[in-house]
């Protein structure tokens, strides 16, 4: 597909007339709602679409958004950032990771600050770039600090497979891949969130399949709609949720049917299963310890596991966020960014106190970019 064809395709999903028509349809059907609708959009990409295109202003007051923990940068706890920083300071070691991670505050520093002081920290455009870096630096150890939900996990598995096939011994992995359903379960089991419907992340679902959300529908009697990231996608997903509520249904539906199936990418799932297994526990920034909510390398691949190899040299103490930061409440759907006393003043994208501001997918970042205009 050419760039012109892509531009025309996306223009259709951003068409003002279609968005306004959906707004009218939603408003009309929302008049029949028996209770206010509190929709959690789990993924930060949806948050940015909602804020950028002013979708909140196109909906009736009976429909409210709350923002979930669907940003892999936002949920990374400080102690794991501290581990990345510790690795970056080791002799003859190159730390590579995806760009947003460079600016997430650890307990005392960031990877960007460590790089400015001479540590060899590099941002990757693609995980596969780590192969070339390892080959170009055979006398150094290259550690890939891997992050992401189910969306990016197959790329890490593919990178490990390539390293094995090419016999690259100086490439190691610090795995921080997390899973969506356990985090949603943790939020709903907490009992504080007022959520009664979900917009589920589509890119995750392309890999894992929409089937991973069935338990949410069944356990919490909430509609779940897997939505694309364009404004028409989001508005159509809201219309589907309102319709479910009015028909007294709590089902799993796919709005993003052009890319998502119930079963997902079986090849990618097989590759993940080959190299990784669920961790017994993982601490989510702002949410807390969630059992089996993240992945780690299987025992047979521990020779590539930087977390195991450097275990005695890596900090492990749990570190709390800044006392004025309310990212914990935001990630659990209990507060909006504008409720934070330091939002937009002491905490900005250039000088973030919390992870929700530093990440390009973070809720605070979205509000700072679009809500203040």
C-alpha cells in the first residue's frame, strides 16, 4: 500500500462527519442507560486519541473515561530502572533499550543522565538493532533492557532466536515484559475502581488474540470491546459498549476486526512460549505486586539472562514514587492527571516526577499535550 493510499485510509478513520454522527448516535442511545458508564481505556494510546481529538467533549455527561495501566513505561517500578542504571555503569557493557525508557526516573537518576555522564546507553528503533551492536562490539557485553506488553514480546523472542542462530554470545536480556489481563484483574479485585466497561488494547490483541479478555467479561460482568486507535475506532467502540449496556449484555466484542481475531497470531504466541514463562510475581509501579503478570526467560535460556547473571550486583530494594505524585491512583483508574497538585507545574514532560508524565503514552503526558490547549 502506497503512502497516499495509507493517508486516504487513515483520513476515513478521522473524518469529522463520521465522528459527529457517532457522537449523536451515542448521545441518543445513552439516554436509555440505567446507570452512568465509566469506561476504562486500558492502553495509553487510546488515552492520547481521546485527548487529542477532544472525544470527551463529544460525549454525554453520563459517559466518563478513566485511564488504566496500559503503558509499559509508566508501570515500570523504580527499582527496575535502578537495575538498568546499575548495568549501564558496568565496565565494558552497553545497555540498549527503547527510547522512552531513557527518561523514566529511578530512585536517584535516569538512563539519560547516566549517558550524559559517560555510560554507554543507546536507544533502539528496533530490538533487532541490538544484534548489530553486539556484532560490532565483540569485546563488550550488550544488555537489551526489554519492555512492553504482549505487543513487543515476540520481537524480544525473535531477537533471542537470532542471537542463538548466529552464535552471538555477548548479547544478554533483562526481561520486563508484562501482561494485560492480570493487571486488569488486580484493579477490579481491589474494589475501588468504578469501572463498568473496558476498551481493550488492539495491538496487544493482534498478538494474543481477543480471547484473553473473556475472563474480564465473565468475572466482572463488564462489556469489553477491542478497539483500534483512530478516533472513529474509539467512538464506534463506545457505541458498541452503550448498546451492550442497553441490551443488558456483558460480552467481548472486536471493533478492530481489520487486524484482530479471537485467536491472535499463533506463530508469535508459540515463539513467546518457547523462550519465556510467567514470573511468580512482578511489582507494577503504582499498582503493586501482581502474581504471574510478567514474563521471564525459561531456565534453559538463563545463559542469556542479565538479571540472573548480574544478580549480586543489581539493586532490589523497592522504591516508592515521589510523595506528591499520584501516578498510582491514575494507573488504577482512581484519579485523573489534573487532580495532581504538581501536574503541569513541578511535573512536566521535560522534568517529570512520575512515570505517567515521562512516557509518550502516559495519561499525564496526554493531558499536558492536549487538555491545556
